[in-house]
């Protein structure tokens, strides 16, 4: 019976809810921009790792290399998009 209990999913849910509550503290405690941004970035990054590993089962299949290559490529495109937008719209380089 112990093998049938979804312990990993329950713990993932608890960690996700905890990280969501930590992110909500930025709003409720009216933290400074630097502290709030830091908390939100850290909780978002950890939340993504938990979602991918626990609920989307990334890395559990036979083709781990292709999955992780796709994740790295997606992260690269996201970073280029964000920093490219900041570069042109905020920092004035065009």
C-alpha cells in the first residue's frame, strides 16, 4: 500500500504552496523593490524546478539529454528576450 501513496506529489504540492506563500509576502509586507524582486526571482526559479521535476516528470524518461537540451534552449531564449527587451526599452540601446 505504501508504494501506491503519491508521497512525491504531495511533497511537491506542499513545497509549491510554501513558495507561493513566500512570494505573497512581498505584497503583504510591502518590501522594498530590491528585496521583493530577489524573493520573487528565487521563488519563481524554485517553483519552476519543482513543477518540472515532480509534476511534469522531466528527466524520468529514456531521452533525458533531449529534454534537458530543450530546457536549456528555452531558458536561453527567455533570457535573450528579457535582456534584449531591457536593453532596448529601458537602457536606451537601439
